[in-house]
């Protein structure tokens, strides 16, 4: 069973790209970017540091989610998903 986590009040960022992954001992730093308005140059928006074993779990969950019809349908416009 998945634990329910209250994320109310936690800021949400819509990253456009994963710009870099740095090794920090047994951890990885993931640096995500967004565009910088008019000139469209990328700007670092979020840096997240996770242990290697946590990152492995994240990758597995994302891969499993991408291979399910439900996840793919949610990526399509409403007219195509129905």
C-alpha cells in the first residue's frame, strides 16, 4: 500500500529538461531546467539530490508507468484518449 503524503503548500515546478546528473559520493544530483522567458535560454530551476538506490527505484517506477495504457492515455489530448 502506498503511503498518502500531504503535499499541500509544496511548490510545483514544470521542468522542461533534465540538464545534468552529477555524482556526489553514493548520491546523484539531478538538475532540471525551465526556459528563461523571452530569450528562451535554459535556467536551472530545481536541484534534487537522491541516493543511488532511491534513484534506481524512481527509474523503475517511471518505466513501469510509461508502459501502461493508462499512463499513455493521460498524455494524449482528451479527444484522442477517449
